[in-house]
């Protein structure tokens, strides 16, 4: 139940993302935008455990990936949309 959680609980500060050679703030900002996008795509009636798993999976897939700095935001956004839809399909 999405209303029992808050997107803010999943957001990153620049200190949370690790060493990105001075680009930590940009990585955190991009990651947070992707998390907000993903949050908006999740159904309201999705259980908390699944939401947690899906949102945390974004970081698991992208951590250490230079795409967070090198890819266009539109490409990352498309990836998140695909990731969310694929994850939800697996739940069915």
C-alpha cells in the first residue's frame, strides 16, 4: 500500500552515493529524479514489500554505472519506465 510509504524515504543525498570523483551531487540528483519518476508509475495498491524491492532495485542496477553521468536523462527515464513495467509484470 503505497500510501503507507513516502518517496522521501528512498531519496539519496550526495553523501549516500559514494565516490563519483566530484560528481556525487549530480549522481544523487539524477537518481532522485528517477526515483520520483518510478514512484509515480507504481500502482497505489501495490504492497509495501514490492515497492521497497522495486525502488531499491533502481540503485542496485545503476550503482557504479557511469550511465548516471554519461547518458541523456531521457535514456535513463526510458530505462526506469521499462524497469518498472518489467518488475510489475513479474509480480503478476
